[in-house]
């Protein structure tokens, strides 16, 4: 009986690492799947539509004749939303991080942190609703002739959505700055703000910038808010009062309609998806590099 | 004032303190913007949606008439998806985390897997939708079905679960493993009976938080084609389905005011479910912590 047990446990001991490795390998398969599907369909798309058209034309109108496939209107729409979001979220998020890590009493932190976490957990479709039914009417009462679907409203709400992300990541970066550096500043008579400005921020800078880059990338990939509130008219513009379309919203628009599988229109999903994937991947890798650098210093 | 300081110095110090105080207020103000935004969001939703919180919302199928429209199929679809997604992503996520923390050698392959997981966590959710559409809906010919949606969302939440489970396993003190080995346990006995029970509260919290993220996700399911006019409950894995965020999205997309209010009511149900899940995460954690 005892022999039997031993044999069984030695079998599990041989099998478990393999089974567990297979679990971990699904993540590699996922990546391979993403790259393969995007790449193969994108390559097929570019055999029909020349890459030069995609990169040089300034009009995006793949669904109706006369068709044109210039990606720039979608990129400008995406960047416009992202810039508005960053103008809202970066200063507010950083200020909140400074308050939470340097000023806030423990009791206040204990209340504020969970609330920011709730804000981060609200589904994006809920923010979309908020943009369309609260932010847009509010802006329209201040700015006459603002179209119902506009970049400004969606951008501001995307900004509100990424505030918790900016603040919690920047706060981590600032908390990683050793206490002794702050104490040194206080011993020299610095006020809290002077310690933040001249010691804590410079020391945690790469972490803070990494937080900014991640937030930027998150705003680029945000889908539902812009689909609901920013419109569906691809336009090469940097005017926040215009109705625009982002890359993500375009992908949703096509998949909502019944575009036949295998057509050129269907291929655009993958070409746009590939562009989105590459941009966010580069940003995420850059953020990772930055945050590793700041960890090495201490 | 003494011989080393002048009235000027005194003034300068006062000024610096005043700047510090003003900025402290400014930072506090910025911090409260997030809180105010959350409050405004919730109030505006409750004000809009309150009158549509009625039995029909839970008992009726979607309808072209707002007065009769409900989200029964969407609520049931969300719950089905949750019930299937939770065990699958738990097994794969925790399995991967155990491998990386307890078994993997610290070599290039492991570092590559680790880097890959953190990269996957940053991929926009809509890209997972494209993946699901190509792999599950088309390649495996699972059609626009409950199982396609579930598998797509599982892939989406796996990186999050793996990372949080790794954190939980890392936090288990080494002394527990040593004690187990000292009692003659082998590797798997140690992992399953000494490490995992101790890491379980953290793991479960991570899983539930990942699930609540998945329940609110819209974009990938729009991609794989979850439908909005479902007037039946899915009875098999290959049935078409709807989920709450999709139904809400559909109602928001309509121009009529009544449907916007209906969407607000739907959002209230969704947020209530999320709150319930987070609350159960806290309860579970407390319960488990007492046992250890």
C-alpha cells in the first residue's frame, strides 16, 4: 500500500510540472495567435490595397464608393482623443499621486484609495453613457454649435477614466523613493512641496513617465467611450470640437455591420487592428523599460 | 529673530510656507476631482435609470418598445459566461502562476514567458476581439456563440489572473515550504498543501477582480458578434447569446431618450452585480484568512 502511494506521488511529481508548463504556454499561444491572425490577414489586405495608399492617402472611406484607404484620419482621431485625455488625466493624476504619497494623512489615504479603485473598475461602456448623456449636454450648453458626437466630450471622459491609473502608478513610483532622501531635504529646511519638486519627483521621474506612457497607451486602445460619444466620421483634423472616428471605433463599426468575410472591408479590420497593436506594443515596451530603469537606481 | 536671520529671511520663509499650503490645497482639490466624478456619474445614472428598475427589466426580453423592453437574456448570458469563465481561467491562470513561481528555472525561456504575459496584459481588449473572431468564431467554427465569447474573455483575463496569482504565491513565506519539505513532503505535496492554501485568499481576490473586469467588457464581445435581439435563453454552448454591456451599448446607441434611461437602468444592474462580486471577494478573503 505504501509502495503504491509512493509510485503515485512520484507520477504526479513528474506530470505536474508538464501540466503546469502547458498552462503557462497558453500565454505564448495567445501571443502567437494575435500576431499570426493580425499579420496574415493584414498581408492579404495589402495585396489588394497597396501599402503606399494606406500610409499616404489622407482619406479613410473603405465602406462606400469612391473607396480610399488612408489610415491618417483614424490615427489623427485617435491621437486627438488621447491628447485631450492626457491633458485632463496627467496633471490631475500626478497631483493626486503627490497628495496621496506626500501629504495625505493615513486616514484620508485609506478612504481615497478605495474610491479611486472603484473609479478604475467602472466598465468603459458606463463611461460611454456618461460622456453621451452628461458630458456632451454640459459642453453643448457652454459651446454653441458643438455637434452631439465630438472629440472633446469623449476625450475628457477617457481622461477621467485613466486618472486612477496615472495616480496609482505615479504614487508607486514616488513611494519607491527612499525615505532618507526626503529626510535629507527636510533637514535642510525644505517645505513638503520643495521636497516633492526637487527631490521626490526627479528621483521617481522615470517611474512617473512610465505611468504617463502606459496611460497614453491605454487611452489609445480605449474603445467604447469613443464609439459611443466621439462619432463615426473619420476626419483628418486636430479640432477637438469636430466629430471624428478612432481606430478602435472603426473596428467596432465594421463588426457591427454585416461585412462579408474575406472582403476588402473585412480586411481593413485587421490592417487597422495591426496598426493599433503595434502602436500600443511599442508604448508598453517603452514604459516597461523606463520603469525598470527607475528600479535599478536604488 | 536673532543675529543670523533678518526680517527678509523671515518673510521668505513665510512665503515658502504659504506656497506649500496653497499647493497642498491644489493637490487635494485634484485628488477630489476623481471622487466628484464618480459621485456625479453615479447620481446621473440613478436619476436617469431609476424609473426603469422594475420587474419587466429582469423578466422581459429586448423589445423595440422601451416600455416593454427588458434584459433577461443579457443578464442570464452574463451569468452563464461568468460561470464558465471562472473555472477555466482559474485553472489555467493559477497553473501558469504555480509553474512560473515554483517550478520554472530562472532562465531565458522563463523570462520570455514572463515578459510575454506582462505584454499581453497591455494589449487593447478590442485586439482580443479580433483574435476571438478569427480563431474561435471562424477557424474552430464555433460561430458567434456562448463558447466563443467565453473563450475569448478567458484569454483576455488570463494575464491579469496569472500576475495577481504570482504575487499571492510570492507572498507565501519560504518557511512554510521548508517546514513541508522537512516533514518529508515532495514538491507537489508542498505546493498543493502548504503554498496554495496560504496563497488562496490573494489568488481568489485576483480572480474575482478579473471576473468583474470581464463582466463589464464590451468591445471584444461586439467583435465576436454577441447579439442584442435574443428572445431566448442559451441552452447549449453553441447558442448565440447576449451579455449586459452589449445590451446597454445597444440601448445607448438608439436616439430615443427612453432607451437612454433604459440603458441607465441596465447600468445600475451591472454596477450592482460588480459591487456584489467585489463584496464577495472581501468576504471570501476574510473567511479564508481565518482558516490559516
